[in-house]
C-alpha cells in the first residue's frame, strides 16, 4: 500500500515539475514587447465630422503624433477646418491684437509735480524792477529749468480699451493658420509622458526639432503630473489650458503643441463665433473702411 502511494506522489511531482519548466520556457520565449499593452491598429483617426462644412474649400490635414516616446510616431491624420486653419493672413489684425494685449494690463504710475507741489520758490528770484530782467514771482515756474510741470502726467493712468469682437476672433484664426502653414503646429493624442525627468523632455524637443520654445495646450486646467515636473525648470516651455490661447503667446513661442481634445474645443468655439447670427453680418463686422475704432488705440 505504501509503495503505491509513493509511486503516485512521485508521478504528481514529475508532472508538476514538467509543467512548471514548460511555463518558464514559454515565458522566456515571449519578448518584452509582447507583454506590453499594444495600441489598436494604425491609423487611429482618418477624418472628423467638421461643423459648418465649407462649400468651396477642402479641409486641411495634419498628422496626429504621440508623446510617450522620444521618437515621433504618427498615429493618424486629422482634418482641420479651413475657416480656422486656412484663413487669409492679415498682419494688421495680428498687430492690433498684439498692441491690445500689451496695453491691456499696463498702468502708468508716473506723477509729475506741478508748480504748487514743488519745494522752494517762496520768494521772488530778483526784484520786480531795476534789474532789466523779466518779471518773475517764483523759480518753480514751469519756464525754469527745475520748475514744476504744467499739465504733466497725473498717475495712475491706464490705456485700457476693448478690441472689437471680430478682430479678436480673426486674430486667433490668423495665427493658427500661420502656425499650420509654417509647420509649427503639432497635434498630439495627449500630454501624458512616461517620465518626469527633465532630460526626457529636452531630448523629445530636440529630436522632433520643435525649436527653442514650445507652448503646450491642454483641454483641462490640471496638467499631467509628469509633463508638469519635466517642464518646471525649462524657461522656454509653457503649459496652458485651451481657453487661454492668445495671439501674444503664439507669437512668443515657436512651436504650438495641441492635444486632440483641446483642438476640438478651440475649433468649435471659433467656428461658432465666425458663423453666429450676429457675427460677420451683424454688429461685430469690421470693414476695411471702419477703422475709426482703432485710431485711438494705436
């Protein structure tokens, strides 16, 4: 009886050992790439349902790239609306937007003292008569070298003015069109990167030839942790939510990197304002002759 039990246990041990060795062989035969999760077959995106479909112009296209590797990998092609990314470049509109943004938050605190506020000058500089000189009552008069200022600056003074709605919308479309035409517009699937090391971000920017300065646009206020820590000490890289996109920032940074979700939101807002009922055909219209609004702002 005991001999039979021993033989059964030995057979079980050999079977378990063989199966375990076979499992180790199968694991060693599989590569690391097979164990990692794989993406769906490329391309991921070939077209988008564009609102306000244009009648006479074809959609522009751009590559959808990744951010999880240093080397660029093209995930698909994204269709871009021509009203937003193929607008006629108007450099005068860009100038008006830039001038508006520079003077929007500027406050001049300079205050120049008048004759009554200057020190000294309590007596006449010379007698009224008998000297052959002109009559003066105080050396703090504005006509003297160290005298007070007549009609001088009385700060704080602001140059705040509001740019017309049509010019603000056209400024964004003009800059986005210029960035796309210059190949400085990069569309990525997300801003998630595998490492929070600064060296990874520097290598990524250098390998993909994004230039010296990069502006990342996300669809949320809260940025991913890794890209926030990786770009914290890089002065030429900035992170911004989609609703903060402006003409000055697009001029300041060389390359514009936009996520796909933020691209959809930016395009939807701009198309709504370009095709709204009271838009170009209503009170927001700014014709070439109606530039009297901008005379006081330049």
